[in-house]
C-alpha cells in the first residue's frame, strides 16, 4: 500500500468503531473516521465465524489487494476498518473490489470520475 498504513492496535480499532460512521453491504461492513493526517490507515477484521484460517486469510488478502489496486481513488486522511461478513466466504476478487468501492462511495471517500481531491470531505454537515 503506497499511500496507506495499516491499523494494528486494538485501541485504534476501538476508536474507529466508537467515533466513526459505518455502512454495510452483503459482503462487508466499513467504518470510517477522519485521522487528521495525509495518509489513510486500513484495518481489516475477519472473524472466526466466517471460516477457518485459510478462508479468513484469503478474504483478508482479497480486501487488501482490492484496496491496494484502487488506493488512488480513495481520499486521504481516513482511518478505514473493513469487516468481512460470512457471505464473503466464497466471493471472487471482482466481487470484493466492487463491494469495497460501493462502501467507499457510500462514505463519500472515493473520488467520483477519477479526479483526486483530498480536500473533499464526506458526510457534509456532520
């Protein structure tokens, strides 16, 4: 991830859960919170309920790769936590990428039309 870092600390995840906004679709739940920096921080959570370790790691790799390849369309300055749902167990890379971009669009952290504008803020009025 060229422009992003990973969220690793439990306290950082909790802060995003408590103060961030969330949207969900069939495969993923995404929490987003402004972090006040020029970089995004991505955290990925895949519960044991989703499957065994092989399945969980595959889903984690799909999410990370989907984000990495689409990183330039995400606005900067956000903590993003992506949680996989059980339905994500057998999906393809393209379905995962579509689900991730869909949630980014709902949060308004994905650039519309491919024009990057880091000053654009999601959730106007909040």
